[in-house]
């Protein structure tokens, strides 16, 4: 196995040079993308399907928690098929109040409407700082920046949050707790779909101390959206991610050699398999490349809750899924902390970080 490169950290000097994309987008007379944000379109990039993808599997969460045994058993089969065939599914009837989900989006809008000076209080200097506000993905090494500002907050096992705008922290605490409950139930069902006992993933991943991160994304209007990118193709670093947004399209997943626009169902979560679950399932369930594109007219806001093992957990393929030695493990073991630092300290580039530990 090749040596895993040590993460690099942006210096305080680099951090002080951050210009938020919101400020760039609001520059008077801006009619073209500044060169530091302009990507050359690749002729090898997959085409975008003209039709939104409406066939992503839909999981009725209420049947997992209060359905009959037959209904739950059937839904677990459907969930396993969704994980295997799609790597994505939509969750409805999940019990998180729609009013709370809407309040999260408005709270994020309020945060990014703070002055630059106020936001700089929360920039952070290190990858494991509990609160980090910034722009693009990793400005310390990127040559071209992404059309995106972000707020990343570690919210479990200890809850951290900005103290602005007023009331945002209290609402976010409730949201984080509720989504964590949804994830636990989904992971129980996913365990069963893999032929494991219901609490297998919860136990071996030490979810009581699992690392949950609140990732708020702000994509303002862009004068030349065909030349800019919100976020490039990537997979997520945790076990499962739960995504909501403000009703503005821009989320695309890769399917059958094309990029597909994903439609949202009101009051639903878009859930995707992330890298640690791919490792644990020994590749049976794979994370699918997805990206964020921007538009000319309106701001897109999204909130991604990434849910992972405890940071010190070494994640390996589950021995029960390696068929008693008949198959071989597909991945080397790595602590979640090392994997997280590896992803966050490099350029966001497809599945390259997972490829580093692939056997």
C-alpha cells in the first residue's frame, strides 16, 4: 500500500486572503466569471440528461419504525436494492418537522448574510477545528476556486455552533439530533439488508460517539454558470449523508454515463451512500459521484448532514461480508479521522481518496 500523504493545513496568511464568493457575486457590474473561478469545459465530461431523474427509489421511513413486520421486511429489501443499484434514495415520512427543515435553510441564509467581518470570526485554521467557514473547498491548494461558500460545523459527539444569527444554534441542535435519529434507523435497516444483525453498523462504528458534521452550502447567482462549478464530482467521507435544499435545482448525480438533475420531493431527505459504508460493505454498496452546478438567476442553499463513525474507529470491510475468506477485502483499514483529514486536505477529485486505500 502506498504511503498516505499527510494532510496539509492552510496557513493564517492564506486564510486571511479569503474572499467570499457571495461578495464576488455581488460585485457591481459583474458580467463574467473572474479567471480564478473559470474552469475550461472538458470535452470528456459526460453529457447532462435533459430530463430530471424521477426514478430514484423512495423509502417510506414510517414503515421502518411503525409498519407491520411484512412491510418492514419488504422495505428493507427495497432499501438494499436502492443502495446496491443507485447509491441514493429519497426518504419521506421521516418525522422531522417541515417547519424545522425550512428554518434550517433560512438560518443558513441569515448566516451567509452576515458581514464578512462577522463570518471571519468562524473561519477556523485547522481541519479539525469544530467550526470552519470559508469558500470553495480547499483554497490553500486549489488553482481554480469553486462558486461556493460553506459553513462546516462538528455537531456530534460534542455540539458546536456559531452564535450568530440569533436562535440559529438552538434550532440547529434540534435538527442535528433529529437527523441523527433518522440515520440510526436507516443504518439498522441497511445492516439487515446486508445480512447482518440490526445493530451491527451502530456497534462496530461506535455511533454513540459518531462524528456528525453540519455542512451548509451557499451558491450565489453566477454570470457564466457554464464556466463555473459549485462543487466538482465527489463522494462523501462518512457513512450516510442527508441532503435538503431551498428548492433550487443544481444537484446532479452520475448515472449510466450521464449527469442527471435530481428533483426533490417536498419535506424529504435525499440520502446517499458515503465512503465509510462502501468500505464496510466491501464495495457491495458504493458511493456514487455527485456534484453541484450553479445558475444565473438565484441563490441555491443546501444543507448536507454527514454522519460517520467515531473519529478513532478503524474502518475495515466487515468480515461477515468477505464470505469467510473466499472473497478478499477490497479496502485497507484506515481510521475515520485519517480518512477525513485526507479528503479535506486535498483537492476534491472524484473517488481518488477511496482509491488510495483500495486493494
